[in-house]
């Protein structure tokens, strides 16, 4: 009995447009599974890999615990490296700590804000307007950074007579800006100055010590800051300035390692980019 497929192709009047397949149907049927098997194996492997990746992502999301303090994405972040972002967050938190210290000092030393303003809020706003504008208050006579801090603690007979708290705030803030590379917000062309950051940390420690030890000519504390008494404990100044010191020290340590880390990051990127596919193939 003739093969029905072969006989249909040989009927008179039938003109196929292609040459008959020399491979018999039986061989084609037997060859089909061997042809489809690699595709099935690849599909199965791809499905397993996708399932593993999804599981890993879900596990990572489940393990992550957000503090709720993350800021929304901004367009400027595209111009910042991870180190820039950490430095910018540190500056933000340090300035917030200084604001808390300023409010505490004004509340404990109302005579200071009354030298220039009618209310505490007005004095705070005035001092931060000067910081943002980069223009020191007139009583500082152009001083900034450590020079403004020295004026704030000056007790000479004909010495500083202005708002000492505002002088401290302006000195601290401009010192932080200098340690941050001379900018409030770093980009990839900026960086933390390790030496300036380290010196700023030491100056903040000295400021904290002077706040608790410097006395006025009349023998009274120059500025009331930390309080530990029968009425209670007020440790805002110590706590917040200690946070500033810790952040500055961390930034200084990170900046000290930036060149070494740059070489390591480049080497790791090259290694993973060049040998990564081979390492994946070597896995069982």
C-alpha cells in the first residue's frame, strides 16, 4: 500500500511548487521530539530563573523596613552619586540639629533674641535668611565659620555685644557648608573635604564645651544650655551637637577613603562586567 501522502503528491495534474521532502514521514515524526526538546528545556530553565528572581525580589521587599524618612525623588538626584547623596542628607540633618539647638538656646536665653527681633520666630527666620543669603549679620563684621563662633564667645570688655545665638548659628552653618565642599547640595563634581569635615567636628566639640563652661564678666554663665536640676533635665544641646559631631566624623572617614574606594569600585565593576557571564556559566 502506498503512502497516502506520497501518492497524493504523485497524482496526475498536481504540480507542487516545492521539491518533495526526501525524509519519510516516519522519520520526520521520530525527529520532531529531538528538535523540540531544547526549546522546552530552555523554557523550563527560564521559568525557574524568573520564579527565583521574583521570589528574591519579594523576599527583599518583605525584609526591608522603611523608617518613613526617605524624601521623594528629585530631578537633581540624577546628578548625584551615592556618596553625594549621603553627604547631602548629613548636611540636611545637621542643619536641623542646629535649628533645635538654636530654639533651645533662645528659650533659655531670651535676652539674645530680644537684641534684634520682637519674637523668637522672627529671630530664627532672620538668622537663617542670613545663612541662605551668605551674608553675615552686621554685628559679625563679615566674620563666618570659626571666626563667627569666636565672636559669639567673646567676653572682652569692649567685645561682641550682638546676638550670640545668631552668631553661633551663622558660624556653625557656614562651617558645615565649607566642609561639604562649599555647597549646600553636592553633585558628582563636588565632594566632602575630609580635613575641613574633621576640623568642623572638633570645632563643634569645642563649642559644646564652651557653652557649658564660658562665663560672663559678672560670673554668670555666658549662655544657658544644658540643664540638670531638680526641675528636670534639658539635654537638647548636648544631644544634637553630639549628633553633628558624629556625622561630620563619619563624612571625614568616608572622604579619606574615596580614592581607595574609587579604585576598588572600578575593579569590582570591571570584574563583574567582564567575568560575570562566565561565573554564571560555571554555576551548576
